[in-house]
């Protein structure tokens, strides 16, 4: 059986992935910089070459991706292992797309941004039935009482671009992945609402974000204490004349971030995933299987 290594497996999302894979009968190896079954730094090429083997499947949950180097993808091509990542960074996923030709030539498979963005957003655009969509807007109110952690907060703080009437404008990995599949998309927006007007207001200021970056543990504790228990993620696909909205909500809505990677990894491990190279987000998972998995989590879909 293919070895499955979960990078960042001691973190919140990596831990969810490892736990669900175990529950499905697989035996993932938890890897992290200073803990886990395998000590491994995702930015250290020597670490990666020493510990990872040909035909491994690496699930990369080692954020924040804004601080990541090309070390993992370069090693994957050289050694010959597959990669699934949860990237939320347009810069990191853009770096991977720049290597599309050598990735394909190496014979490995890479699924970047295999998460709520871009896998889910791509599938929703595809399933919308809207021909030549011109815009997608994603709105997120995270279940921060459950999900807040230093890595996720660091990623969020480094992605904020401005303010919107519903929250904060954030850089979206969809701006890199979706236009390659849907070239008609001209506007791609990602809005995050902290759930608190004062939080949305303060976070628009760079000086405040810099102060929080120095106190990530404290920020995470505060968010877990004062944050939302129920999360909401809403996708709106539209043209000038037509639109469609899909909403996912509930206490388990955060599972939207990891279920695509879990489904894809399970299919690869079972030998049921035929695509190779840099796999487009519309081909990461089957949409009907994704919806079934979300229903099983008790996530409300409307």
C-alpha cells in the first residue's frame, strides 16, 4: 500500500485529515517540524529527501503557505511522490503552476488548493449550469471558536487586502486556479467576516495586524473564546444576467477545508484516481461524493 504522510499532521486541519484517514482504515504517518511520528520541515529540502520515498502520497497541511518555499514540490519531482496540499496562498499555488510542465514530465500527481478553495469553488462553478460565468464571490464566517489556531490566523493576517461591506477582502488562491479552468471569470472575490464589527474594523489596519502577528497564541485563545461556533461559507457564481448561490453552514462547516483532500487521498490510496500531472481543481474529487461526505458531517447545504 502507498505510504501516506500528513505534513503538519499535529495541527488542527492536519490532525483532522490524519484522524479521518485512520477511521477509513488507512495508516497515515503524522509529520511535523518538532513532533509527530516523523520530524520533517516542509521548507527543508534535505529533510524531505531524507524522509520521503518514491510512490509516497504527501498531504501537505503545513501552513501558513505564505511562508513556504518550493522545497516540497521540487523534491516531489526529483524523488517521485504525489502531493495534495491545502494551499490558501495564490503565491504558493502560482509557484506550483509555474512548474506544470516538469510536474507532468515527472509522472507524479499534484493537487494544489485541494480544499474549500479551490476544489469546492471550482466544482460549484462547474455545477452551476451558468455558461461563461464572469464572477465568483466567496463569503466566509469561520467557526473560529473551534478552528482558531496560530497557523490559520497567521495565514489570514497575511492575506488581508482591504475592507468590504460584509467583512474583509482577502487574497484568494482561486484567482490562480479557477481562470485556468473557467477563462470567462473576470472577478474573483473572497470576503471573510470575523463575526465582530470591531474585529473587522481593526483588522483593516496593517499596524494592528502586525501586533497580532507577534501574539498569535494569544490571538488564537481570544478567537476561541469569543468566536463563532457555527460557520458559514457562501459561494455566488454569476454573470450580469444570472446567478446561483450555494451555502454551507453549521458547527462542522470547517470540514469543508479538509474533506476534498481526504476524498482525493482515499481514492489515490485505493488506486481509483487515474489523473496525473498538475490536476485541475474540477478533477480533484467527484462532486456528488463531496456532497454526500458533507451531508454525513451534518453540514447544512442550501
